[in-house]
C-alpha cells in the first residue's frame, strides 16, 4: 500500500468562517482514501494560531515561545480532525518518529518543535515513511509568481522547480506565524530527499482527491 503525506493548512481546516459541513466532507474523503493509502496528515494552525502569536508578540514573548503557541494550536486542530475519523489515532504524537510507529490507517499530527511550520513536519514525515507523494493543501490554487492574496495579477504556476523556490524563499525559518506558501526548512528537505510534492487548494476537495491519486489536478507540481 502506498503512503501519502498530506499537510493541510489551518486556513483550510479552520478559517475565520469555520464550516462544519466542509470538515465533514473532508473527513468523508479521507476515510474513502484510506482504503487505498496509508495516510499521514499534518494539520496547520491557521488564523487561530496567528491570533495567539500576534497577542504573544505584543506581550513581548520570545520567538521560541511564540512558536510553541503555534504548535499548541496545530495539535488542537489535529485532535479535532482525528476525532472526526473512526480509523484515526486519538492521541496526537509530538514527533514524526512517534507518528511513524502508529498503525491506524490514518495518522494525524500537528507541529513538533519551534523553528519551522507544519510543512516541514510533513516533509520530514514523507522522508521518514518513504511516502510516494507529499501533498500540501493550502487555501489558494497552488504556487503563484507573487502572493495572490495581495496582488490581483498574480499568476498561478502549474509547475516550478525546487531550485527556483529555494532561490525565491531560501531554506531558513523567518518568524512565528509567517504565512508563506512553503517554509524554507520544508524546501530544504524536499530537495535533499527528492520528495515528489504537489501543492493544491485544499478547499477544492475534487482537486485535492485528484492530487492525492496522482491524477491531473489544478495546482502546482514541484519539479525536482
Ligand atoms: P503552521 O504550520 O500552521 O504555519 O504553524 P502557517 O504558515 O501559519 O500555516 P497555515 O496558515 O496553517 O497554512 C503555525 C505556527 O506554529 C509554529 C510556527 O510559529 C508556525 O508559524 N510551529 C508550527 C512551529 O514552530 N513548529 C511546528 O512544527 C509547527
């Protein structure tokens, strides 16, 4: 059975306007897919994490503590998603090594340690579990030539090389709550481990399903 790692943004799972109907549909899709694949899912923190980080920053907390606030929220989100699916773990692992050992068809986790986002956790899991594909589900249609939430003329890219991404964004972690399409430490692992990575809009469940199934999808393929 193939292994798939899915990193799902908090902005997809729990945006400002939380939609339980969407969550139910997502859960149903994952339950269907886990008959074909071993699924590891990493949940992001999204706007709720950024609110905590924003308050902590105003209170003068250091970066590590801000990251820890973010990690805590990603784990709450993991707990929510895992409880929606009967065949998933109910105790959320705090490292990728722990996650790898869990034998339920679906394994859900959040963040691990400060200094990166959950994309890096997903890339690390994909490397450790020798996953066939790493899918990053975000709230836009893949990777753009500039931020589509800021620029109306941003162009969606069907494909981009890992070297170009590293040239554009680097391999370093910038700061807690940073909202970039894929964080630098994740890009580093994707390149070094040669992980087949797709970026797709997780709100469009039809496209997400296609990406997981390795069928043509509207999003971005990262060329290795
Ligand atoms: P996310 O992975 O959610 O980052 O982690 P994000 O870029 O905001 O992604 P979306 O919006 O969910 O798509 C939230 C914050 O938690 C900390 C970081 O500060 C990150 O910005 N974090 C998360 C860690 O320090 N380590 C982790 O393993 C995960």
